[in-house]
């Protein structure tokens, strides 16, 4: 679906997304908006720079602060003038998305509004990492890895085979399952979509608008998208799920392949699937490692540019200070630090080395073919086309209307007020063919059995019932308690009973509380969800949960989601519910 790049990442804890401090008197503040995968690295380098003579003795002295912002989100915020600095972080002097393609998208959107470009076209890469197809090693071996080149067309053929993995001698693996991130959010998703188009056209550069409109190309793209199990806003959605299943010995039936950046393979194989180790967390290597398949059709690099923005809020002294930091991170000692985080140095004078070695599932000699980044107008149309071609969804929205949803938050509005507005806005992110229904839950909400939930709008095409769902949402009022466990089980089983193999099938459940029903057995609830998920290879339904407000039991909601191979999202701050809702919907 076309989300107009309005989404946020799963992690909406604002404090943890920023690093820096108070700017010393007389210094130029250089605020950076950086993609999440390099937040820790750039925070470390910024602290080193701020303490250096180069920063202190510069004219003016420079002080860098790093803020975490997903690439697609940054493009939208900048195109809109970064309208809410208090919520989204300070307006950046330097923007460093994962790839230069986002700069092209930003400039195209600005020019469409009659505004001047913001992202310079001569930005230097800070570090690079190629897009790869991550596959469990036994599956890649079954396709002839590494001797036999593998491309997107090969994966499409396998996905279309009615025998699935049985055609390769492994019926126990079931059907071929592809995972892919949403290209409106994720650089790997954007790069994978570009690479698919090149595979469909047989080109390696100069993709055109005419290419996107070819019927054979459209058929190829729809074929690839039809094999997607579900989408995700970020690659850890898949890698964390794969890691959980791997620990239980079920990794080979969870996902067959997912497009990620090479760096993610290294993190996963080191036992750190999301690239972030919590304090005290000890990494454990997976039972079955991943290998990086470099598509024979060619691939793209995420080059992590430093865009010193040509924006109205960026002063000349800030630009000077920003370029001092840019020069600092290009120094060989700092570029070798890049390697420690699993990236290839952006400075070509620094050689690629550990951990980018074959023993870790990657190949420093690959890729052999690098694809060209399409022109800005082609990139923009490509995202629109993906919204038409992506796999359709069947989703049941389940909204908590218990009494605690009536609690006021900032501005005099209630939690339910914010949730209603966010969910109504989220409806616009479904495409016309998607099927959506609305269920609400609270104790004794229904006049007949079961009393814990009530279906307000039956599942139907959103093009036909969008206004009805919006109207019913807007009329919701808070009442009584939170029958979380019974509603979770019933909603999951309801969707399993009417599973549609041509669609992504899911439940999205939002709650601000903890279970308050007579049935209060969490282990039994999880057991029922897991039992219903045993047939996921044939009829996968996932329960995505949103922990809304500070009283929601995040740990329980995470366990409920993971029992169905889904993800849980944190909206502890009710003001973030719009971003979180959009992030959840990006899975479809």
C-alpha cells in the first residue's frame, strides 16, 4: 500500500532515540537525523568528535547531536518542513538515511510542491552495505549455493511451484515463503523493489516509466509479491521472528528468504538478530545460520550519505560545523570503526576485512553487479505501483473500549479520542481490495454470548466499508473492563476459520490495560494461540498487538503476538499512536 511514508519505527520511545546533550555556549549545534541501524555508531563517533580539538577549536566550535529517524519517515518530515520538532526531534542539519535514493525521493517531492531541493547530489557515503537475499543455509544449499547463481526469477519460480520445497527434495519445509519489508519505510524494501523491477526488465540501469507500465513487468512484480508471507516496517520484524523459531527448532518453516542488508546477516549469525543488545544481554548464535545470496540479476548498495541540508533552518555556521564532522568520520581510524559494526567503509582507502568474511555467511568479493539507482520520477512512480501490486490483506481491527480508555491525556483528550483518530486515519492506508472488519471488546459489551466482544462492521472490502468503519469508530465510548485473553483467542480463531490463501491474514488488537476477565490463565491463552499456529504453513494468521498507554502490559502483549509469529508495538506514550498504527499497518 502507498503509505506516503508517514510511518514511524516500532521503537517509539523518544528518549532512547536521541543522543547528545546541551550545546556548549558559543558552539554551533549540528543535529543529525540518522537511520536506526547506525544510531549507536554515530552516537559514539559524535561523542568522540565533540571532545576533540577539531570540534572545540573550529570557528565556530561544533557540537553534534544524533537523533534516530527511519529513512522513509525522514523523507516525509523534510518534504513537509519537519512540522513538529518537539515530537519528531529537532530539525536536522545533517540527514543520513540508509541510501541516497531517499534524497532523490525527497527532492522530487519538494520540486512537485514548487520548493527547491534540500539534499545535495554530491554527498559522500559514510559506510556501505549491499542488499542481499538472506536464506537459512540449508535452503540456500538446496538451490546450489554458492556455486549456482540465484536471482529473483529463481525465487519466483520456486514460489509458484505447487510442490514448493518438495521440488528441491525437501517436502518437510513446505511452501516457499518470502518476507519483505515495506518500501515506504525500509531501505531494504525499497532496494528489493528496485531490484525486482530490474530483474523483470532484464536491465541493470536506466529503469524508465515505460518499463514500469509494461504488462509483463507488472505480472512479474505481482508474482513476486504474491509469495510474500507478510510485510514489515523494518527487517528485525522478520529476523526476530526467525530467531525465535530457530531457537525452537522451527526456523526452516517460518521463512524461506527475506531481502535484507548484508550487515543484518552478520548481526543475526552473531546471535543479535535486531542489531541491538540490551544491557546484560548475551548473544546466542542461531542453530541454523543465514547466508547472503547476492542476486545474479544485480543488487544495490545502501551508501548512507551525509546530506548537509540546504534548508531554511540551517545556518551557514551550522553547515561549516557539519562538514567538519563529515570530514572527521571519513578519517581512516573512524572508518575502521565502521567495520566493527558490520558495514563496509565508505572511504575506499580503508580495506574490507573482519567480520565481512565468508565464515560469517557473507562474501567480501560480492556483489559482481551493481544496479543503477532510478531517476527520481521513476522512484516515486515505483512506490505508487508497489501499492497496487503488493499482496492484498484481510484484517480484523480489534479495539479496546474498556473504562480506562476514557482517561485524559495531554490537551484534554482521552486515550480513546486519540486512538479513534489514529485508527480512522490508518484506514486510508489500506488499498481498495483489502478486506477489513471492526470488533470492539470490553466486559459485558454484547447483549448475547459471547459477551466480551462485539462485531460492529463485518469484514469486507475497504473500498465499500471504509466510511462505515470510520463512523462506528468515531462513535465509540469507554465502558467496563478488559477481557484481553478471551478476545485474543476468539479473534485469532475467527480469522483462522475464514482464512483466505490469496491474502495476508491478520488481527490487529489495541489495548491500554491488562486482562480483567474471569479467565486469567496467560499460559493457557498462549498455548491456544500456539496450537492454532501449528498449521501456519497452510493458513498463517498473525495477531499483532499494540500496547497503548503506560498501564498496558507490554510483556504479555509481546508474548501473545509472538505466539502467532507476529510483532507487538509499543505506544506507551499515547501521543505516538498515529505513528504506531501506521507502522502496524505496514505489515499488510
